[in-house]
């Protein structure tokens, strides 16, 4: 578990400024939803926090320490994407344990942690199946299991449910909420689904053209949007 701090983060792709001097403080255990239109820089921001994208300026701090020069692995951050990218030839158990195996953990430790993660995500009866024998929701739970099993300091979610149908999205939303209540891992969750943001997050951050328009508790933004842009996004009746 850890706090995350962004201090004057900037990102430019060549001459294209994507993130402008952005600062944000996220508390330990907090669940933050990051919302904003397509192309506003949400994925770029997550990738900079994860260490998958070089930062043009500013600092990323995890638990008060600058991590700018640390590799993704050393940052102890797990990322969940919308495409779950499971290994088709491996069982659910092998998929969940794969990262631990790569880190050289002993088999007994891997078995124990895979079993724990499976219990948490209701996957215990599916551990011997292959991904092709799973539903979309079950695959997404395996992808989350792969993240949980590493016991990361921070979870980053990049629109993890956007490939699922509406009914399944509602169900998975509840799964994610319950998972966060169990593990309490600091989470940053990118979504363009305002209901998802309202129901999951302690805090919503509204991003537009690489700048924060407003941040606050869901109800605060809903009741007192700072401007029309936020109102449009959070869907307060006007
Ligand atoms: P979002 O996730 O909010 O949809 P992104 O972070 O993916 O937005 O993209 C933000 C902006 O940066 C977009 O204008 C996108 O075209 C641009 N961009 C993203 N990745 C690259 C890249 N590797 N090279 C150049 N431009 C990029
Ligand atoms: Mg994106």
C-alpha cells in the first residue's frame, strides 16, 4: 500500500504537449477515478506512473520517494488493461502465478498466493481451466488475479471493463469494489463510464487536454461542478 504523488508532471511527444504541469496527490488506500474525453492523456498518465513511459518533466513519488528512475518492476505497481492478454496455453492457475514464477518465487509460495488470489476473486473452481473455457467476466477476473497475486503497492486500471457488455460491466464493477474493500490497495482507475466512477471512487479527477479541470468526492463534483465541462462529464442535471 502506498500514497502516489505527481508533482508538475509533463509529457510531450515531439512537439505535442499531452500532459501540462499536472500535480495530484493520492492517499494510501484511496480509490481514484480518472475520467475525461478520448485523447486527453489518461493512458499516458497511467503509463508514466507505471514507468512504461518516459516523463518529460516533473516527479512521480510513491510513498514519498521519487521513482522516476525506477523500472516498472521496481515500482511494484500492477496494471490491468481492457485486453486481458492471458496466455492461452496456460491454465488459470499458471496465468495467475506467471509473474511470481518469473520473479523466481518458490513453487510452494506461488501455490499459496495463487490460491489466495483465486479465493478473493471467486476463481477457485476454475484454476485448471484454460482461458478459452472461460467467459469474458471470468477472464477479466483472472487478469485481476494476476495483478493481485503480486501484492502491489498500487493498482492502475485502464478502462478494464470497456470490452464487456452492460450487464457484465455492472457485475464486474461490484467485483472491483469488493476486491478493493478486501485488499485496500491504492487504485487509479481510468474510465469513461461516469456511473463506474461515481460508484467506485473515493475521489474523481476530471482531465481535459492534459490538465485537471476538477477533483473531489463524487457527490461534490455532482453537486458543484466547477464548469460546464465537468457538469457534462459527471452528468449533473442542468
Ligand atoms: P486517453 O487515454 O485519454 O484516450 P492517451 O493518453 O492515449 O489519451 O493520448 C493522449 C494524446 O497523446 C493523444 O493525442 C494521443 O494521440 C497522443 N499519444 C499517445 N501516445 C502517443 C505516442 N506514443 N506518440 C505520439 N503521440 C501519442
Ligand atoms: Mg486511453
